[in-house]
């Protein structure tokens, strides 16, 4: 079981532009069944976590993710507020990440834990010593500003690289 931050990014390290548009990403060509693609990745995921902004984005963009909650796995959404439930297996939480991680690992049943984003939430898992891998799919674009990939000083080791159509994909392990 590994705890993984898997995300797409611009080459200058933003996972969303300042308007939270993902047009720079969704307009690119990718083979989800191809090298380091989403299909094989998600097949290994047993539980996932995300922050409130990412959750709201999913809620507001059915054209990008389809109608309804897109994940089969149990999900934890970090928020201090109250968010509209989307109808999946979702728990809203403001508990410490280590506590939530233990619940996620138990629910994952030996599969991996996916930190969907944003970058600071992935950083919180790293701060707690609980992040094992960072997978980044770099789109061929610089955004100049936006939501940061991983706003932390974090040492990584490059484990794997692949080209998937428009994307340069890299898998890193977190050096503890
Ligand atoms: N490129 C990609 O593949 C990709 C992947 C993921 C996300 N995204 C996008 O990137 C952007 C990320 O937004 P973001 O950086 O604002 O991150 P986020 O993690 O999605 O949301 C941040 C919010 O989560 C809540 N939160 C975070 N840590 C918490 C904790 N420990 N306890 C309780 N609540 C906590 C807080 O919400 P409250 O205000 O409720 O307290 C905080 O304001 C979004 O636009 C998303 O759609 C892109």
C-alpha cells in the first residue's frame, strides 16, 4: 500500500489556473490506458482524499467528469465548512490528516491511498510523513500563476518517466 499524490500540472508547477479553469489540461491528448495513465493508476486505488476546492470543482463541472460522483472508492473530503453531498461514498472531515489516513488505509484494504489534491493537502500528508509517491503528468504549457502543485520543500527521487501523447509523466518517491 502506498499513499500517492497523482495529478496533472503545467510545466511551471500549477494544477489549476487562477480562474480554476482546466481548459489548458482537458484540451490535451492523453491515452488513459497508455504509459503511466489513469486507468492502471485508479485500478490500484482503494481510498481517496481531496480538499474542499477540488470537491467543489467536481460538483460544478459535470461536463468534465460526468454526472454524479466519479469515484467508486470511499472518499474523504477535507473541509471546515458544510458542503453539498454528491451522493457517493463520501465523508466530510476536518480531523488531523494522520487520523484520516489511518481510516483511509483501513478502508483501502491493501490498495493504495490517493491524495487527489490540492497541492497543500498533499503537502499536509507529506508533513505528517505519510506521503510515499508523487505522480505528475506535465502538460505542455506554462500558466504563470494559479494553484501550486506542491507548496513545500520536499526531497524526491525520480523513479520512472514516460511519454503519454502530449504529456511528460514522472513518478517520484518521497525521500524521508
Ligand atoms: N490538475 C489536476 O489534476 C488537479 C487535481 C486536483 C485539483 N485540481 C484543482 O486545483 C485546485 C486546488 O485547489 P486548492 O489548492 O484550494 O486545494 P484543495 O485542497 O482542493 O482545497 C483547499 C480547501 O480544503 C480544505 N482543507 C484543506 N486542508 C484541510 C484540513 N487539514 N482540514 C480541513 N479542511 C482542509 C479547506 O477548505 P475550507 O475552506 O472548507 O476549510 C481549504 O480551503 C482546484 O481548482 C482543483 O479543481 C487540479
